[in-house]
């Protein structure tokens, strides 16, 4: 069998001679090279772990695949709409979505994010008064000094560099530590992963808390236009007010910076807790303000937010409130710390971790995970449904108990779940608190 280049010609075929001049033989086709952008190679100065079955490697190898399954695949952008300029792409689209890039960048990020969480812990210690009143008061005094001389803010970079150099003057790193990057499976590496996990949870909680308020700015609720009118009308008086030479701008800036620190003071927090319980006794004042006399002020504010998110079908339907009680027992072997309270310490012959009533009765509660309240559910009567726009709300005021509860709604009792009190004193062995959620009635359609 004859062949021309790479084409096989059968024996029964007849070759047709070309009348034109002999053309040069065609070269074999070669595939064009494929080019993809690759991430920066990670620093290999530290040895990689030899065990591929370690828990850390298993988690890191599994995490990118989980993230990729949750990311929607987008169609490639239209090249005809791209501007023919030499502008650099945005950081969010610089590299294509790839498992290799995500895995490499995640490993690099975990090994180098330690200083960020160190700074976060130091700021939290100062803001929450964790290191005593002297440290926080010093920072308050520095804030007051900068508010009185705002031009000194331009010198903060130089002051920060000098402070870092002086703070690390006597610091001598170990001889084996040639880089601040942590090795995988080390204590610092796992601490960074734990901090990333907690930061993701905090961001999600903050996003869920702010989202109902942001909806009023995006024309998704009926409050957007009235809010726009009020803000527009207040703009002109605001411009006149900030233009007055007698406006104490330094005092205002100082007050705005001190108010968050003052609210997080432990003594102020305890005073606010007392005022919150005293608020229940001023029924006549709340009646004048149009509030329900038996509803705590904090619960009333949360109820306004929940009512704003209700759908039209829930708003016009009959609504009720159901409750659950969370139960825990104290373990004497661990001392009096908060960690010694746990649902796992409950005895086998007593109430479960979640019950329908305060006495431990009232039916069973199904739950995939105890710490995720959205999975807590039980059977409702026909026609009744949980409000989907709301979750379980904690009764921090403990209005169901005669003596109330602590700042987290816990009511402490003895070993027999009797003698309720609001503080963990007198040998309390058990505690419980209430969670509430609203349900609405949708009558079934007769078949």
C-alpha cells in the first residue's frame, strides 16, 4: 500500500497527476502549544511533610475540591468586548479558576497569614479590655492626643517603623528559623487554619446581621424611597452644620472613637444588663411608647427587623410562637469555667439536650447537629409552618423565669433541675435557656 505523507492510499485507487508544477511537500501538522497562566511557585525552602495521609494534608487536599464544587462555572468572556489596551486585569480574575492554583495559593496563604491574626488578637484585647484598664486607657489617651492634633496622623508610618524596630531589639530567632513561614502540620500552621475557620464564621454572622439593613438601600423593600427622601432632606442642614466654625469637630471625632471602647467595658456591660432587666418593670413607659408591655426592648427591636423581612403571605396569616429549651450539665472535674458546661455531661436517665418544655418534657426534637439551630425541628400541626425568613431567636431576657437569667439567657438550677436562679452561684449543677421561633398558618386546600 502506497502512502503520501500521513495519508494511506488503498491499492485499488488511481493516482491523478497534477498539471501544475510540483509543489513542495506539506509538513506534518503539529499542534499549537497551549499556554496557561501559572501561580507563583511556593517557597520550597522548608521541607514538605512526607506523610500524605496526615490529617492536615487530607484537609488541605479536600478543601479545594469542595470549594470548586460550590463555584458556578462561568462562560468565557467575549473577546470582542475587551478593550485593546495594556491594562492589567483585576486581581479577582488575574488567574483562571484552577484546582492547582487554589491549592498552591491556599497553602501559601495559611503559612503566611499568622501576623494578621496576631494583630487581630492584639486589637481585640485592647478593644474588649482583656489586658486591663491601664492598657486600654493608654490607647484612649493616644486617640485623644491624635484627635487634638490631627496633623500627627501623617507621622504614623515613621512612628510605626520605629516602634517595630525597638520592640524587636532583644528578639533573637532560633538558628533553624530562617523564614517566618510555618511548616505544615506544625502548631502555628494549625492555629492559622483555626483562625481562618473562626474568621469565616464571624464574617458570615456579620453578613447575616447586616444584610436585612442593606436590603433597604437596594430598592428591595418599601422603605427605600422614604429613606431616600429623609436622607436627601437632611443633607442641606448637614452641610450647613459641618460648615459652622464653632462646630467642635475634635470633640466629635474623639467621642466617635471612644464610644465603642466605652460600650465594651465590663462595668458598662454589667450596667446595661441591669438596665435591660429594669426595663421590664417600666411597663407604663413602654405602653406610652406603643410597645408591648410584656415584650423586652431588645426583643422588640429584633421583632421589627423580622417583621420587615416577612413575606406577604406570612404577614396576613395567623402567627404563633413556639419554643425550645437548651439543657446542659456542669462537670465538676473541669472546675467552674464555661467549658465545664456541656450537653455531653447530661445523664442517660434525664432530659435530652433539647426539649420542648422547661420541665424536660413536651415531645422529641430532631436535630442533625445541636450547635446549628436551623436543623432543630419538630412536627407541627397540619397547616402550620416555620417562618422561612427567620431563625431561632435566643431569649436573652429569660422572661419565662421568675428570677430571669444571665447575660446569655441561662437559668441555673440544682442537680434536680429545681431552685432556678439567674447567676452561677450556690453549687448550680444544671442550666437551661429558651429559644423561640415563629410559625404561620396556611390552611390546606381541600382536594
